[in-house]
């Protein structure tokens, strides 16, 4: 019996020892968790229940030079409801009024909302969807409704925001305006102005602290953000919506007429290099056209006869010959090293001057002139091309600018036919914008300026950075050469290959071009097609704009692929509409109807427009940036809500202006 009791006692001791060891281990572990690893586990618990979320900053807007909104970030709101957050007293007291308010704003029946809210509370729903795709104005209105105005904890309102990039006036100049997005590999793909100036547009992200309320569902801890997002700056581009619309539709019309593969048009302000319009349209499989590649900037190809301007400048400025020098077109066909150069006009042009040869775009005349004067020193001719900047990219801020190709004497690729082929635009490769930059320099009294797409960076009406014109070459040639070149370019339109474009109502100058693209490829003629172009400036005597039109692969079954016929009409249509920049008949009638234009004397009319008003103007439809500047100039204080153009104004038009009075503008 004693032995048995002793054994039981031993077992009790063993069990007690095991329990003691376990308790000691648990105590050590608890102590370790509390004091040694406590910070780690507290941090882990907090991360799993409370977390900072990024609030993306609104990207800045992209405006046209006339203040129209080209690209903007629109905040999009979703409202949800934590049905357990409000107390029973607050819920019962306010839920009917909340349902009535939502019904008035969103159109759904009040009883429908009331039933859904009560059902959500009964089911302990903490993430009930109230409304989505709301504007900022709608969000702010709902935030002030009964119950929701008590805040996130007492009222249960949960707000989710996302930002959507919109183009309010459509996809004009889409490739040039561009975008910033990530590809399938997670790499940033910057395109156009949006990509090049992302540093200014992006702003700085904010942070908001949220608490986990159920699986995958989080709600803000408080109404205020931890870090407020700072919106990006606005970019004011050089694009003019009026000119852009003209250029886009003029190009589209001609592409459709000739069923061309693709084409581009650029309109540039002569003095500054500011690009006022740029359109790049490619043909889809269904025959429609849309902005694809930025051909004007990215596509480097053989220019054909538009390159002959280089011949003329070089020959005259190097004092080789004068425009009166006569050459024989030799029946419209000459040969170099067994390769033939032909004129488009069968039989050639007989014996004509250099100037006339340029005007009728004679390949045989221009090639003979260049070869005869530079064959012993081709480097002199190529150096002229290099000095004009055609051997290197323009250095635009955009990714993917086309790389030019200018053969250099003594280097690989140079041979006997390089010089004569260069003389009529073959064996060389430049982008349309490079060609336009050269012609623009002729129009700009010899000063070559870099094409410019952005004129300033702004924060409302405050200029953060201004972009001035950049001079590439102050003098591309002598004044004497320039005078002769401009006279010949004007004659191209008056009595040369561009004579179909001539108008007695307004003057133009320029050069036609027709290039066979791909004629020397390995698979022969299968890839050969025509690229038709016209480049020049207007008005001819006092140039304000330069313009280039290039149309690739027009339908040759129409038996017409020459630059004057395919690309020329686009140039003329743009020049005609921009040059005769006056209000239409309907616009004038509209002005008269509203008592704006009552005086026949336009000087009196201008005086009226420039006179400082003493009453509040009608700001509806005006860009927010311009409206703020206008009102501040009138001595008023301005508060703007939202972005875009003025939708509402707190002080109605016609009310007297009181200095330092505050006016609230609602923008949309």
C-alpha cells in the first residue's frame, strides 16, 4: 500500500513538474512577446487593422493656347455606408431625411433607399453601396445630407475616390497631347506632352489612414487626410483649337478622298516656332482614320522634291550660280553611273533657268546644277546640309523622334550617285517637322527656330515657368539669297507646280513634293508607293504661319499622286481659312442679336471690347484660368470650385462691381 502511494506521489510530482515547465515556458514567451518582441507584434497588429492608403494627386490640366481644356483629371466618387456606425438614435432620427435627400438628387424613390438602409442595418452590412460615378459637386452635396453630415464614425459615410483622365473636346492632336501609362511589364510609357512634362503635371500624392472593417474592406478613421495631396501644375500648350480643327478636318477629307494609308499636317507660327496645329491620322482596317503614330515627329523618310530648297540655298549662298543660269533638261532624262534621273513631265522642259527649273520641280535641272558645281567637292554641299541642322534630330522633348539620315563623303554608304540623288531628295531621310523647320526659317527672314509645343507652366493664373523661342540658327543664309529664294517659292504657287493652288485673294509660297518610297527595297516594287507633300508659308509677303502636309500611299488608281494635287489642297484649305480669319455670317448675326456688334466701324467695336466694364461680366463657358485673371483685374476676390470652364457664378451678370467683393465660380 505504501509502495503504491509512493508511486502515485511520484506521478503527481512528474505531472506538477511538467506543468511548472509549461507555465514557465508560457511565462517566458509572454514576457518575450510583451517586452522583447512587443513593438514588432504591436506594429504587425496595427498594420493588419489600420493602414495608410495613397491618395493620388490630381494631374494638372493641359490647355490650348486659347484656354480650351485639352486634358484634365476628373475626380470620380463612390459613396458607401457603414450601417453599424451610427447609434440607434441617430439612425432612426435621420434615415428618412437621408433617403428623401438622396431621392431628390439621384432620382431613385425615397422608399427604396429607406428599405435598403434598414435592411443593411439589420444584416450588419458595413460596406453598403449607396452611389457610384459621382462628380465632385454631387459628392459635396451628399456629404451635407442628414446622418452623413455627422462624419464617418457617427454617420457611417464611406467615401472612395478615383481619378479619370478625360479629353473634354475629343481626341484632337491625341498623339501630341499624349499620356502616361504603364505597360504590361510595369514600365512607365510616356507619350507626348503628358509624358514629356509629367514632372510638372504629376503633383504630389497624399495619404489617408483607414481601418479594416471586414475582409478586404477599409474605411477612413477620420474625415481629414494624414497628408493632403498637392495637385500638379497646368500646362499651357501652343495648340490653337481653331487652327487645329481646320487642319484636322482638311487632312481627314483628303485622306478619305485618296484612300491614303496615313498622313500628317503641322501648322507653325513663323516668328516663334509655336506649333498651332498638328494632326497625325492613320487608316484602320474598316477605312476610318484615327491618331496612331506621331508621323510628323517620328517618321523619317525620303522627302523628294521638297528637299530641293537645300539645293537652291546652297548654290546661291555659295556663289556657284544665279537663278538666271540656264540648263538643258535633255529631254527629261539624264544618267549618272548607269542610274537614270527623270522628270515627271515627259520630254522634260527644254532649256530653262535654274529658277524655272525649281518652280516646275525639274529633277534633271536641279541635279545637273548641284552635280556640276559640287562634284569635285561634295563635302561643301553636305556641310551646307549639316549647317542647316538637317543631319541631327531637332531635340524635341518627346520620346521617339525620328533620326535623320544624311550621307557623309568618305564615310560608309557614300558612292558616286549619293550627290546627284541627294539633289532631288533621295538617299536622304528627314522628318516632316525638320522639313517644315527649314521652310519656316526662310519665312522668318533666315532665323531658324526650334518647334515649340508648350508655352508655359501655370498654377491657376500664376506662371511657374515660361518657355521662350529657341533659335537654332540665327541666319541660314544671306539676305540676298533669302530674297531670291522667297521669290522663287512664291512663283511655285503662282506659275509652277503649285499653280492650281493659286488664289488672288491671299498669297502663299511653298514647294510641292512627290517621293517614291521603298523603291530600292530587297523585295522590289511590291513595297513601292508614293508620298505626296506640300510645304510652305502664308501670307507670302509677310508670313505668319508655315505649314507642311504629307500624305503617304494615296490610291494610285485615281491616276493622281502628285504633291500639288494630293497634299496641296490641304495646305490651301488651311491657309484660306486661317488667313481669312473672320467671324462667319452666323457669328456676326449672333453678335448683332446680342447687341455686341452694332457699329459698322470696327475701330469703335474694338474700343467697346477693350473698355473696362463696371458690371459683372457673363463668365459662363470661359476657362477658369481666364475667368480668375479677368475678375482679379477688375479688383475682385475669386474662389473657384472644381476645374475646367465656368458653369455657375455666385454674382449674376450685370450686377455692379464692388472692389474686394468675393465671387464664387463653379467649374466643370
